[in-house]
């Protein structure tokens, strides 16, 4: 009963999925060309009796004059050694080649798919046995084995199909197994088990749908391989004598003097047929892979043209007289995307950083904080461009520097500690080696002797890693130690500014506390200025001097840390603080901010926080609020962007 | 039925093979992931299991779900031993105990629609006589999880939703079975702060509206504050302190709990305080330290801590901690 009730529903979903697949596939040129090439041949095979001018089997009335005639109006592709029309044989030959190709591939895919699935899913001894068997099959050269088997048995079409099919499954088994293993270890399979699903359900609903795309691509390639194998066997004279395939046409022409007579047409056309089909299948396979394998897609922010300087930039300005270490003024960054309006990832951000100061940059994921940091060192992906504003470092405008000049600033003056220390370290080189490399790369004049080693040890000591860990690999480090190593690397060239991009996000509270303590001590010891990028308000309260709260790419509020927590003026800051658990008031219910941050490609018309703001009124939905200065004090500027603050200006 | 012992865990242990005896090493070595855990869970109670990574809290969750077989110990649910079950019995228990995973990006099958995902448990357990009945349950579960109106989400795919919405889908797929216990393994650690409160509030509501007991597993003591009834602090495979939320947060007894509490950031710069930062990291659970397993990192360790394993000391009816300093 269950199945009948669900059948039409499932069918509908499959139809809509196929439609969706076709929409993407129809935009893939390579795949479409391959598909068209294949369809031509398939149509030709189906309608062979209609298209072929001569019946291929009528060789009764052959005369000596008919043998190896060049192409003419009666025989478009000429005639062969038996006086038969090559064009007709070519058309009928496609039937044999395609039949063998598809049926043999069907056998291979079923065997390979099943073995791969079973080995990958069940693992253990079963997997060991199946995969060793596959390995043995893989090292046996296919073609000689096929030749032997076909030669020993009767060379009928059926035999050939079975031999090719039974020997061609090895790569499929391996591909399917590795995909099954990858899918099996994903969390949603564990969740399905926790829900109570049995093995059959997990295989059919969770594993197969994700193995299928790869199996489809693999099937297309196996078909082309089977056609090639059939041609090779037939060419060697092991084809079915009653079914003329392209390979056999080549065999006959080659063995019966076509070369010596110069009858190129008897060789060229069947050869062309094989190339056409195999090329068509390969292109189709490649196209399918591009469509079905999501890993080959590029991120929407990565696609795009190379950096173009914005046209609407203000004239060059001088930094303000106070000369802070780093001054970011009215910085705006767009991501350009062909055919779409640019995404305004960062808009009109300004802040300053003094020597030894620690500023917190707070915002939710997607608020543009990482984009802003990358732009300071001009490390944006190619689609990102600075369209307005300046970044002054020691009075130098970083946005106006050449690539070479900015390279001299990177790492030596300003360096970055990236989020996710495991991915930022090279797993096959020791940590000491990688720190050494950072020194050599950025300080080419550094002596390549004992002093280099001493410097590495000194840097490790600075971040609290014992010298004997120098020659260890990243996987031998714990998460906290890797993050320390990343900090050591960032310190390699004695920078004045360190940008720490969510350095503690993936770490436990205790390790987080260790890293924060380390950064704070480095700041005092080395006089470092630090930009601390985070979404964690608690961390900011613990250690920052000033705070910039970003929302949807714009400044929500910028003030001293005490003002942010004790007199927040922007509704977003207020709500964010209320949403943060406070252990000093354990019984207090957390208030949440309804809704979600805006997407860069769908920014609201007015204030970007308006859709979630509890205090929003009409104007907020239509007009973007300007930055209001709330404090006249030079040293403790307090800025917030909210229409409600207009009066208090 | 004993109301106080809805779910009871006694002497639970799980050792994984680290090294099998082989030609080169004669001794087998084990990862002591969970090494003797006892606790009870009452009806519609929220208990928070807190600890750093490597303390065994996630393994404990898998043991409670029956996704791993315990090496030793007993788990009983509703007065029945559920430690080792065959497939059919296990399936029946799973209807009652459901789990919410840490990573809402990974725990949903990208090829299924939201409707298929939430309907799946019903299909697996053969619940509902017809499609209408199942649809009703799916929509009820979605609305209880805050996915309102449900119709908007039914035909969507996981990648079209935000992290918070996905976590709601995971919760809805657990609720649709009407479980009595919900195990939440770090359900908010991957989410933004503004969304975290929402999910925690949702879990808190569920225990009131549906009388569901919640085991909330987290490394962040700060996030358990307002909705946990009791807190259990784990270290290296064991519970070192357990008590009501206020007892543990306001009068912590174990030095480890004290340290954990001191490093939780307080969102007010005027309350910056001295932090007890433990050096090093949780030792690997293969070579567990002798005596008190916390002694190598303990700021107040004594000579005797190295030798003897501390027993639990009670403070009042509900509060216990295992530390030699507390033994009088």
C-alpha cells in the first residue's frame, strides 16, 4: 500500500530532477556535441535498412570489376574486396559495434557497480577479498586475455559481448567503491542509522543517489572502451563472421590487399566510424562529469574577470595628520559577476589602528569581514575589486601600490593568521620547515645558516612550542599547537600588524583561552597591533580596545569596547549582546534575533538590518542610514548607522 | 516506573583498539574513550554534558544511540536494559531516543528534499496508514521546529537553506518520531551567535511542549546556562562533577570545572577577571594518567593525586564531584 501511495509522488520528483539536470546539461557545450554525435550514429544504426542503398548480405552477383572501386556516385564510399558497397557496410556495421558496446558495457557496469558497492559499504574481509580480486583482474592485460578466450571459444557475437563485459568491470568497481566509501562516512548516513534505517534503506536512499552520477559517467566511458575492444578483436580476425562490424571491415580490407591496391576508402570509413563514436562518447562523458560532479563547479565569488580598478574613485588623499599605524577610509569592495549586478560585499568601512592596539571586527558569517581583511593586503579573489576608498599604512596608500610593492608589505609589515590551521599548513612538510620557508621567502637577505635554525626555534618559543617539536609534521600537532604554529609563521618577519581571522573558532574554550592569552602577551611583548576578526562577542569583550561591528557589509557600530557593551546604540549591537549567553546571569532567557543575515546578491533596499530589526520603521526599509557620529571626542569616536540616532547627532 | 531513572547509565565504558597485538608489539593498546560513566536522566529533564574535545562526550552519545557497542556497563531505558539489542529491538528503541548532530551542513542528504528528509523516519518505521496522515505529522514536526509555514520549505533542498534552518530540519526529522529523549551533540557550535540562541530556545521549548528529555552535549559551559536542569562535566572519559545548573555554575567544586568556568568569556569588558588557564591539552586517552586523571594539568594537584583515583564526594543531595581535595 505504501508503494502505491508514494509511486506517483516519487515519479514526479524524478521528472523534476531530470528536468533540472537537462537545464544544466543543455548549457554544457562539450556534452551536447558528444550527445549529438552519438545520436547520429544511433539513428543510423536503427534506420540502417532504410538508409543503406544496398543490402549488405547480397554478395551473390559479385563481379571482378566491382572489387575495390573508388568512391563514385553509385558507391559513395567505394566498394570493398567482395565488391560490396562500403557505405552500406559502414551503416550496418554501426549496428554490430553499438550492440556489442552497449551490452558488454551493461554487463561490466552491473558487475563493477555491485562489487564496488558491496566492498565499499560492508568493508572488512568482504572488501579485502573483493578488492584484491579486482586488483588481480586489473593487472592482467585485457586484450591478450580476450584474444585467448575468444580464440578458444566460438567467436560468436554473444561470446564477444560476454568476454568484453566480463573483463571490463574493474575500473568501475574501484570508482564505485571509493565513492561509496566517501558517501558512507558522511554524517547524513550516520543520521539515517540513528533514525533507525536498515542497510537496504541506507543503500537505496542515501548511497545510490550519490553514487549514481559517477556511475553514469563511468558507464559512458565503459561503452566507448567496449566498442574499442570489439574493434580490436574483430580487427585481429576474432569477430563473428556472420556479423560485419567496423573492426571486421578493417580486418578484411587490411588482410585482403586494400593497402597494396591503395583502396584507402575501405580502411578510412570504418576507422572514421570508430573514432566518431568513441570521441562522441568521451565528450559526452566529460560533459556529464562537469554537470554531475559538483566539485568541479567554481564558487560564485571565484568566477569573474581579473581585478579591474574602479573608475569612480575619489582623487588621491593624504592620510590624516594624526598618522595612525593603519587607517582604512571609506573602503568599498564589490564582487563582479558576469551578467549580474555587482555584489556590494563591503561598503564604506572606515577604522584606524594604533600601535599596540587590539581592534575587534565582529560580524556574522557572510557580513564581509573576511573580504575586508583580505582586501587590506589585496589578496581578494579575482572577482573582488576595491571600488572606493583608501588603506593607509604608515602613510602609504596600499590600494595604489603596484603588485611588487604590496608584496613587500605582505607578511613583513602586515601578516595574517588564517582560520582553520589544519588546512593552512602543508601536511607533508615539517612545521619547522614551513616556518623557515616563510622567513626565506619574505626576507631574501636572511643568512642561510645556523641563524635561520635559531630564528625558527626562537619563533616557536615565542608561541610556546618546545624546540623539539620543530621537526614534527602538522598531523602530529594538536589543534591548539597548529594554531600556535600559524601564529609563529605570521610573526616570522616581525610584522607591525597581525590580522587574526577567526583564529579560535574551531577550538575548545580552554585552548581558545590559551591562544587569546598568547596573542595578548605577544601584543605587549612585541608592541603588535592586532585586528581580531570573530563572531564571538565574549572574546571581544575579554581583550579588545576598540570594536567594529559589521552587518551585511556595512558598519553597524564602531566604538570603544566599553561603549559597545555598556552603551550600545545600534539595534543590531543591542540584539547581538542580548543573544549572547552571559554566565553571570545564568537564569536569563536568551533573546534571539529573528530571521537571517542578508545574502550579498539580495541586499535590502534600505537599512540592511531593517528586516530583522525590532525598532524598524518605514524609512528604514527605503533609505540606507548614514554613519552618525555620536561622540565628539577624538580619541574615542563612537559611530553608528541607524536612522533612530539622527536626533542625537 | 521509577520517574527518577528514565534513562540510567551505569559503569559505561568504550575502548577502541589503538594497536592490535602484532609481530612488533605484543601488547594491545586501547583508546579509553569512555571510561566508567554513571548518570541518570529523569523525565523531561535537560542535562548538559560538558567537556573539551577528546573527553569522550561524542562517543558517549553514540553509545546511548546504540551506534557503537559499549565495552562494559549497562544502559537502561524506562526500566529496560538496552545495552545490547538485536536490529529489531534497536529499531524500536530508536523511535524513542533521537539525535541532533553537530554539523547541519553535513547531516542532511543533499539529494533529498526537506519533505523527503523529514518523512523518511516515518517510512523507515512504517508509521502512518496513508500519505495524509504522514503529511500531517511532517508538517506538525516542521512547525514545532520553527519552520513556518511548512509549505515554503517542503520542496526545497538543503543547500537552499541557511545553517539555522538546516538545524531546524534535523530537529524536525527527529521530532517526527515523537521521541522521549533528544540527544543533541553540539547542535549550535557551527552556527552564528545570533542563530544559536534561537536553536537553544527551541530545544528549551520542546521539553515544555512535548515533555522531551534532552541530553545537551557541548564544550561551551556558557551556552547551557538558562535551560539545563543539571550539568555534568566530563574529563578524559569520566564525569568529574555533576550537579544542578546553579550548583555547578555558582559553586563549582572540582578544579577542572572552576578552570572551565573561568575561561568562559563574559560579554562585559567591566567584568574582565583573572582566568585559570590550564596549560597543555587533554592527554591522549590511550595512556591515561595514574591516580586522578586530571592531576598533570591540575593547578592545585597534591602528591597523593598521582597515586589514588578520587571518589565522588557529595555536596547536598544533587551535587557531586571527584577530587581528593574535597575528601575530608
